[in-house]
C-alpha cells in the first residue's frame, strides 16, 4: 500500500466538494493506493497521472511509496 498525500491546494479543493462525491474520490484514491485499480492514465505533455472519478479528476504524481494528489476538481478544459 502506498501513502496518500494531498497538497494544501488539493486538500482545500477536496473539502469544497459535496460529501457524496468527496467520499467517492477518497475511496478511489484508497483503492488505487492499495491495489493499483482505477481509471488512471498518464498525462501527455507533462509529468503525472490522472484518476477519473465520475465528473471529477485527481491529478497526481507517484513514486514507489507515495501518491501525491496535486489537483482535485471537476473535469473542464482547464483541469489539466
């Protein structure tokens, strides 16, 4: 299992999301950190990955022991 770390900005973005969506995002992050499961793709044009959770996206970086969430928000043309 990898450790999940949120940047200050990502934590504030997560707090601003409705409870139902927030719990789905947290569950998806845990599932990815434990088993590597989820709708994850490598970003093109920049470093990192995106995890799709319904209408929301989590932009993150990872190494062997940590998943660092950088951005959490709705999917828009400016999300990436």
